[in-house]
């Protein structure tokens, strides 16, 4: 059962003004006096009021819609997660409302405000880092929350994903077992999973008494960025004999650049990626990567969210959909 959300009248009562005055403030703060502006703003913030775009009669009813907040709509990983989610929601007659926030917590907050205003019954999030206001709004809304992509990190409600740390540790270990001693980690975007994978890589290197090295950037991942990071790595660490990339985009870009430069893979340089995209499995050499079941992850996330929305109690809060190490031909 959804919690009763603070209403416009609740905010008005707290300040001692009419609903119309609060409504005017929300549309355009300049329409009310400066003294009232501060009082209303404080009351809105303190109460966790969420604007409601559904009719008042539906404000505490089910919308038969769930929200899905994703950091990227161009990343193939999330496209396949959406497919899995909608395979389940469509079957149960639920509408999926998608929003994109470009890995920016402040933008996630803005998008969540909009989704909650449509009185969604549950929400799927792709990150663990949220603003304080986002956390307050989710608490006020009182709806089930599923956070995807990682099965280990602390979560607000329910987590569905893989063990990114262990996957990275295993891939790095596989590269070491094939003779690599100077493996460098290439990371992009500085999101949480990039750093979790970095930790897994570092653990494998330290376990083998090898020196962890990395080349990191906040830039968004792409094939061209993989080529650029290859050059940055060769400049910084000329003796590099292996690259473990935080995703397949970087790895494939680095391999293409190696082919352009006449660097043989894996004889001169071993390269591995993460996610096991189809393109990496049909190229030459076939890319070594961590195969993540994105479609299954989306299906499981939707299933546990719908279960929670129907009032079912779950025996666990963390669900691991597993991964596979694809050694391919590039390490």
C-alpha cells in the first residue's frame, strides 16, 4: 500500500496560507511576497511535498505505471535492461515511464520529481549515489525501489545485478594466468561501477604481487576514447603488456587503434573488456570480456519490483544474476 503523500493543503496548513497561495508560489515564486516565499519553500522542503500531475481523485490510487531512471539511453547495456524490464511489465499490464539523467545526481533528482508527480507505483534506479532530496522524495513517496547493475553495494530497498568486484578480479586473474605482468586498468566516466571494477582489478594484481596501474578519465565512454586511452597508457606506462577496460567500448576502440598501429593482439598487448557485447564476440580477435545477463537483470528487477508492489515480502534484498568470463582471443 502506498503511503499518503503530503498534499498541497498540508503545505498550506503548515504555513497558514491558502492552497491557492502555495500553488501560485510553485508556478512562479515571484507571485507571492518575499517573506512568504521563504516560509513556503521551507515547508515544501520539510514536508517532502511532490507535485501531483494526476487528478486529485487518483492521488492515493495505483497508476499501473513504474518509473525507470537510467544514466544513458545510448549505452547498449541499458537498452537490453529496458527490454528485459518491459518483457515483464507488458505481461502484467504495467506502463514503463523512462527518464535519462546523464550520470548526474542532480539531474536524477529532477527527473525523479517529474516521475513521482505522475504517481508511479514503483521505481527502478541504475545508480547508488543519490542527492539528499532524492532520498527524501523516495521516502515520502513510500513506493518500492529496485537499484540495478550491482548485487553487492548497499541499497535503499532491493538490489538486482552482478558482483562487479569479483567479475573484475576474475578477468584480471585470467590475464595474469596467460602471462601478463604489467596490466593497466582503463576507466571512464568515474561512475560507481568503474571504481568497483578498479578495486577488483587491484585486488587481483596485489594477490599476484604485481603493481596496480590505471589510466582514468571522466569523459563518457566510446570507441574513440578507447583509442585515446591506449595512447595515454603507452605514454604513461610504455612497458604495458595488458589492458583491462571498464567496458567493451574502450576495449574495442583500443583494439582497432592497435590494428591501425600494427600492434598484435594478444602477442604484443592483451586487451579485455566488460559486458560481453555482441560486436566484441564477432570481431577479430574475439574480445575477452565479462558476459553480463542484461536482459535477465531487467526481468528480475521488474519481477521483484512488481512482487513488492503487490505487497509480497521478499526473503532477500540482494539478487545476483551472475556473470561469465569470456576469454575470447584477445588475452
